[in-house]
């Protein structure tokens, strides 16, 4: 089931009033949600727990300000804090390549044919593609998913700005993840073609 | 994509109560659970102390005594918070006293001006090895007026120090300003 953010929101007045038991329930539930999200964003031990801990401390410490400033959307506010922590950790772990000035049209795309590969669309090809996709880091998979497969608003394709907003990362970072994912897929599939 | 996070069990169906449900549904490892409790202790402690600081406002007294008093009123142990902030000690004569105090005070939402007066008292007491004069505790109307009055008292006491001790007080002030990102 989904984390019950509505219930967590109801706990806030108790936490603010000093109810330690309510704080523990709030903390454990939010930590679990944060930990899962940190792992989905590609953090591994111990960075995942560090990020979840740091974000939870910030959320609890600023809970009074949340009520005043936000009024609604506890999960949006909490995940914004978490994403800032995660982004900082990811940035520290791996400097990003600047692709801001690269036109989107000149970047690689998932639906472009791979040079030297025979297009067939067979079940075996689909299986190979899935395997190659599955080997990508989680964050790259998420970017590709949002770019090409998660069109739930009738749009032809999501922009990097929209993807960045969705994942809580800068537009330029979404571009970088997309670029790396495409390059990696090309390499994986080309190698598979050679060995087939 | 929705930001909601999926967990493994329906917490609302757990008969043992919401806390147990949260524990189970989170499916956290023992280490992760410990990390969650530690973070909760720290975050909740900061929240409680910040609320007390907001209620108490400025008080013309040494910083360490003030912090101990608000922590006691909030029923919070300061040690996990200090440890989280990587503050090993809060000794006025320690060369990093100002930096450590600034980190702690910022966390609790205190102003740099309040901190300067209060840590000034701490350091002054240590340098002179004596208690602050009773004048430091007087109330003179508004909080702003009280801060101003205490600042004047502090400055008067600093002016009477030896050049070496005045330099120690200046270092404290610089560290507080740096801690709050203010120009020196």
C-alpha cells in the first residue's frame, strides 16, 4: 500500500504538542518512505540511510514552519527536502556533464536505430532490450520511463524540464541521465548484436 | 510519477496499533530502524527546543545556561543533537566555541545578535573566572531594548579587558558572524 500521508499529516499537531509516541510513528513511517525513495534514486548503503536520516531530521525540526508556510501537501514538502539531500549526495559522488547547451534534437534517442544492428522487433529483441534497460542505474531507468513510456497526460513526449520537476532534479541533470542511458543502451545492444 | 512510496503491508489492518503497524509495514532492517529512531530523536528534540526558544525569546544570561534551561523545559537530552551536529564540546575557552555555539543556535532558530550577547557572557565569565554582574539579568521593557541594554553592558565589560582577552572576544564574534554567513 501507499504511505498514508494523510494520517501522517494528522499526527503533526500531536508531534508539535510534544507527543513522543506520535513522533516515533511519524519518524519511522517517513524514514521508511524516504529510504525507499533514496534507493530508487540510486543511492546505496550507507548513503541511502544517511539521506533518509538527514531529511527526516530536517522534516521534524521544521514541522512547525511547515504548517505555517505550506498548508497542504505534506508529502510534496517532505520529498522536496529529501530530494535536495539526495541531489547533493549524488552530485558529490559523481560530477555531472554539462549538456545544457546541447540542443535536445541532437541528443541520442531511444527510438533511433542503432548503427549496424538489424531491426526486427522480435520477441528476442524485446527481451534483450528489457535486459539492457534493467541493467541501467535506477535513476536512468526512471528518466527513460518518464521520457518515453509514462505519457499519462496525452502529451507526445515529456520535456526534460518536466522530468526534472517530477524527479526533483534539475533539468540539466535529467538531460545527463538520459544521455548516459542512451549511450549505455547503444553500447549494450551493439555488443549483443556482435555476439549474436 | 507519484512520489508516494509503496510499503509491504497495510498498516491500518494491523491489530497491534499504529506504531507497530508502522514498524512492520516499513520492513526496515534493525540498523535502519535504529537510524530512524536516532533521526527521530534528533529531529523531535530540535523541534521541541526550537519551540521553547521561540516562547522564551531573548534572555540576558549565558548561552550554555540558557540552552540547558530551554532543553530542560522541553524535556530534551541535548547530547544526541550535539552529536548529530558534530559538536564535541561547548567550552567558552575552546578555540571553536563560537563556531559550535553558532551551529547549535542556528539550529534552534536563535538570532546571531542574541547568541553574541549570551556567548559573550559565557566567555567573559571564563576569562574573569567570575559570575556575571546582576545587571545582565535585568528586564528593561521590550526584548529589543533588553538586547541593546545587554549589548552595551557586554561592550563595557569587553572594553575593560586586557588586549589579549579583547582579541579572544573578537574571535568569538567573528566565528558567530561566519557561522551565520554574515560579513565580518
